[in-house]
C-alpha cells in the first residue's frame, strides 16, 4: 500500500525538486493513511540522505552501488521494481524531469502500473484514482483515471511546493540482483557545457527572442541573468538560426519550463512559445510593440527597447542587492 | 538494417484546443493534423541515414496506432521518404496500449532500430518509446540528439542536464529523439507525393490488449488577470513589484 518516492541525486546531491517530490509523497501517503518510503540509487553520503527526513521520509532505502552512479533507465527501473515488490508498495512517484521521464515508462511495463506523467496536483479522488495532468503542452489539463492496482506518477516541478514535515531517520540498505547483461550500454565520454545554471532547475529564467536583432546583442541578456543568478533561454527562431544553442530553446517543441520568474524579452508571444512557459509563476514581458501578444499572458510588462531597458534594469537590481 | 519510426498524429501546433461533450472529448472541428514534430525529425534522420552510403540501412518504415483519420499523416510520411507505412487500427486509449500494440507487431516483424519522439504534443506522455523498449527488453536512449552509423557501429549522443553523453551500443535499441538529431524536418516534394501513392500502407487489426488509464475529463486553464504595465522610465517600480507583490525576486 505504501508510497515510494524515487530521490534522484546529481553527483551525490539532491536538488530542491527532490524535496518537493518527498513533500508530495508524504501528502499522498497521509491521504492514503500509509508510509512514505524514499529510494535513493547510487552512492550518496548519509548526511545528504538525512536531509530527506525533513520532508517526511518514514524510511529511506539506499542502494549504494557505485556501478549505479550513472543513470541507466533500464537498470534503475529494474532496481525500483525490485524495491516496490519487496515493500509491496502501491504508488511510485518520480520527478517529471529527464530521469523520471526515462525511468517511469519502463517501470510502468515492468509493474503493469498505469502512469500519469506530469501531474500537477494531489489526486482529485483516491477511489477511483483521478489526478490532474498537463496535456497539449500547457494549453489544457486532463483528469486521468489510473485503473491498475499499482500506480506511477511523475510530478511537475513547482506544482506542489516544498513542505517540511520532519520525521526521524530510518535508513536501510538494499542490494538488488542485477545481471551483467544489463550493463550493456557503453558511455564513451561525457561532455558538459560551461558551469551555467541548468535551465530545467532555474528559479529565474531570462529568455530573449528575435527582437534582440542579432547574436551579438546577447550581452545585456547575459548580464541581467547573471545579476539574478538566472538561467538563459530563447525562442525557437533564435536557436534555429544558431544565435543560441538548442538547449536554450523553450516552447512547445523545445523545453517546457515552470520557473518562479520568466522574462520574455523581444519575444512576440506566439502560441507555441507560450505553451512552453505558461506554468511560470510570474512572467515579465519587455517588448517595443505594445500590441505584442506576449503582454496578454504576462503579469508585468514594459514597452521599450531591450537594448536600453536591460542594462538599466540590471543596474537597478545590482544596486539593490 | 531496418529502422521503424513511430508516428503520432497530432493537432497542428497553432491549434486553439477546445472540448465538446461536457469537456470529455477533444473538439476535432477545423483541426489540422500533422506528424508530431519530433517524429518528423526522427523520420528525417532515418531517411538521411538510408541515403548515406556508409551504412547498411535498406528500409525505413513508419507505424501508427490510430483510426483511419491518421492515414493522411502516414501518407505524408511516405511522401517525405518512408518506404512503407503500417497502421494498427485502434483508438489509442493510453500510452501503454499504444506501446503494447507496437511491441506485438515487432515480435513477428523485427527491426534493428526503433525511433520514437520524446513526447507526443497532444497527451504529453513521454512514455511510448520507453515502454516499447521495456516490452522489447532492449536499451532505450532517452533524449537522443545524434545518431551516426558507420560500418555497423552505432554512435549516439544523449542530452543530459548541462551537457551530453557519447554512447556506443549494439542493435536492437529504441532511440527517443530530441531536437538536434537533424537540422530541419524534410518537407514532401512533388515527386515524393506522387511516389507515396504507390507505396504500401498496411492496415492491421489490433490485438486484444488492456489499457491502464483513461482520461475522465479535460479542463482549460483560467485566463490570467491583466498585465500590469510599468513605465520604461521607472524600472525600479518593476523591481519593487517583483520583490514585494509577486515575491519572486
Ligand atoms: C510546429 C511549430 C513549432 C514551434 N515551436 C516553437 C517553440 O517551441 N518555441 C518558440 O519560441 N517558437 C516556436 N515556434 C515558432 C513561433 O510560431 C514563433 O515564430 C516564434 O516563437 C517567434 O519568435 P520570437 O518571438 O523570438 O520572434 P518574433 O515573433 O519575430 O518577435 C520578435 C518580437 O520582438 C519585438 N522587438 C523587436 N525589437 C525589439 C527591441 N529592440 N526590444 C524589445 N523588443 C523588440 C517585436 O515587437 C516582436 O514582438 C513554432 C512554430 C511552429 C510552426
Ligand atoms: C485519455 C486519452 C485519450 C485519448 N484520446 C485520444 C483520441 O481521442 N484520439 C486519438 O487519436 N488519440 C487519443 N489518445 C491517444 C494519444 O494520441 C496517444 O496516441 C497515446 O496516448 C500516447 O500518448 P502519449 O502522450 O503518451 O505519447 P508519448 O509517449 O508522449 O509519445 C512519444 C512518442 O511515441 C510515439 N507515439 C505516440 N503515440 C503514438 C501512436 N498512437 N502511434 C504510434 N506512435 C505513437 C511517437 O513517436 C511519439 O513521439 C488518447 C490518449 C489518452 C491517454
């Protein structure tokens, strides 16, 4: 019956989204009148695991096998399913990020458990189990009923929040049975881009579009981002034309993000762009055209030339720190 | 080698989504149907690989689980350059059902590489490719941004947060395609459209299969309150509002 949250680590550390995940699992377990189990895969220090107690982990299960420090969706799904079966858990919750998206479908087939991807809220009802998720890339929502006995959810970022709910530490180790055959993919090398803030994790995102006129005009965008500790992003034509890398492209065919604060600078607000950012808590639009559609989805707007507005705004924020 | 590309038939990205039947059905009226954007990129890359002489890819097929309204989209895939299309005739209920149907087809019709998109732009499941790989019991490459085959050796790039992994693996595998896999999706040329008419579009009946979930109801987002305009001469006001009103700075 219990709820298992899969707490992914990044080089041995958890992120805010992990705390949100555990907070959510705790709330679900509370409603179901059951236990919150948290599963960690790969080597993580005990002091880091202990942090999860703060958000309501009744039991932490650690699989500290160094072969599992690099994520493989196939192996992780196998490990999670072994733990689910051992604990006789009914609910598995993962974050709706790259790793959650890669693991959850495999787990769904292994456990024959219905999957609701990108859920946005606590269940609307428990029996039948109905839950709200995003469809049509933020243009609508759907209430999905999961009919199978076991259920898998991936939780959208910033949809529940972090809630403290301290318990006491109950840490156990688990050793899964894994055949050598599973370790077949060879990672030849890993390349990381410079130490920039990762878009999917960022609380603040500064995004710019074709209104910047040329790739050479990005310094003011970078400056504003850096003064706030924000990630940078862009509209599709900007990445298509090679002004910025593909990893910055947000929208229906790019990344879908939900930061606390999103700046849309020189972006007109096409439906495909807005679809990818509409779950941002607060949107600020800066555009020369007062009629630009972006203003109809923004919370705050400034009509003006980005090349003038951005440096001034950056100065004000820097001086206010 | 043979490549199978999974094709989801989705509303054009400019579609204003509406619902009928008490918010229980998507309103199809006036909707233009397209190949899911990532599936179009996957198909383009598969055709590029077939055309490139350095590998032994001799067939590119597309498959869809859907009703006859999907045929136009499959014809488009043939016009872009696929050799053959398969439609499993069923109303797809959830991603598990779709993946199970395709997996069943693959049992008797093996492929070396199966490509899917990272997400279908309608139901945003990000599920079918991963599920398929589990049914096939083979590796899946999530967020695949590059696929090269030379003399049977497969090299793949996978996007990871803040960088990429470079992988080597053997077939069969499922590649879950992300943007970057190719530059531009191909557009059907006149000659392709003519040729597509002669290419096979096979319609198969679905096998008995359960689904694990279904949609009960849809909902549209509530409209945002109107935008507060700030004078470009008084940007300190914006900063104050972000700090004290929105509490996001
Ligand atoms: C299938 C499909 C999928 C798509 N997916 C996406 C997607 O995922 N993401 C995406 O972004 N787009 C997507 N698009 C493209 C989308 O339709 C728009 O074309 C695109 O978002 C426009 O980008 P933009 O706002 O940067 O440029 P434009 O629409 O050209 O807007 C530029 C804006 O800058 C303003 N401006 C000009 N000069 C200045 C200045 N000096 N200072 C401030 N403002 C200025 C202008 O008033 C204008 O509003 C997709 C399109 C299709 C067909
Ligand atoms: C509740 C519900 C109601 C639905 N109602 C309808 C409906 O009314 N009409 C309708 O046509 N469909 C309907 N669908 C099916 C839907 O269009 C998808 O085919 C299926 O659910 C997978 O969606 P997904 O978002 O999980 O796909 P994802 O897992 O996000 O798709 C990823 C990739 O899988 C492949 N793929 C996805 N779907 C298919 C497919 N059908 N055939 C071949 N390859 C595919 C593509 O390569 C795609 O890029 C419904 C689905 C659900 C869950």
